[in-house]
C-alpha cells in the first residue's frame, strides 16, 4: 500500500483528497504547511507527495527546492494559479507533475497512479530503494544520504543489503555472519556487532537512537523499512 503525503492549507481540499486517496486503498498523511512536510520526511518513508504551491509559511516552490535533491519521491504540484511560468518553475525545481485547481478528481487519481506505477518500475528495473534520507542502489553498490554518497566498505554494503532484503524481519548475529561472511568464516559474532556500529556511524544521524538499523535485544538486528 503506497503512502502519500498531501500538503494544502485548505482543510476542505485536504479532507477531499484524503477521502479520494483512501478510497483507492492508499495510506494518506495530511499536513497544512511546509514545516510539517519536512518533519514527516524525517520520520516516514513516502511513495508520493501532493504539494500545494500557496502555503502559509513558505511557498511550495521553496519546499520543492529543499526536498527534491535529497528525496527521490515523485511530487505533484497543486495550485490555484494557471500561469505557464509557475508550471515551468515547478518542473525545473523537480516536480514530476502539475495540476491546477479546480481539478477533475478522476484526472488527479489517474496521475497519482501513473506516477506510482512509473516509480515502481524504476525500483524493479534498477534495484534502487529509498528510505527517508537514505537511498541504496544494489546494482551500482551506491549508498546516498541526503543526496551525498556514503563511502562503505564491501562488507558494510553487503551487511546493509542483507538487512534491507530481509524486509523488516529480525536476523540473528549467526544468520548475518553466514549471509555476509559465509559458512567457512572462522570469526565470531562480535564481527557483526563491530560492522553494525561502523555502518550506523555512516548512515544514522544518532547512533544511540538509530532510525534504520535497529537492535532487537536478545535476538539480533533488523532494518526498519517503515
């Protein structure tokens, strides 16, 4: 189920979009200003954003310029203006689509579905996965945080890949040792702990309260995919 963030300062539009999108079985988060958009992005993995241009604290264009380089999330701009310059600016700043109010709800839903379908094809074809501020490309073995490349050792990357592929399941230290280092490895499980610590230092904002690689006490580790 795709998770969609809708940002608009008009409660009537928020409520309408929430109802329409939930009817299509999407999970919907509603916010009313740009600051809340940034806060949600720090704590949630999103599949799509519908962003109003006219917001009370700062314009949707300003928010777009902040989030587009860091988060590979499709964005639909929503505005009451029908000026071609606004449309060009939105697309240049990183928007994927643009809808003018008042809009046909069937058209909006169709565009949402098209963008989500396109992003799903990208993920399948390129093995690229986004988790908040973190992007991992399995094929190219590239990890980016906030758009900047994170330099990992081969074993650190393999460990991260195995944790992500577990899709939120807990893996014991022995399982990680076998999957990453192999059955014939003569080290002990402290090797796993050391590499987890090093990996956290590179991808987490706070190693004491990790967002991605979480310890499940008494069992092992898991990668938090939500």
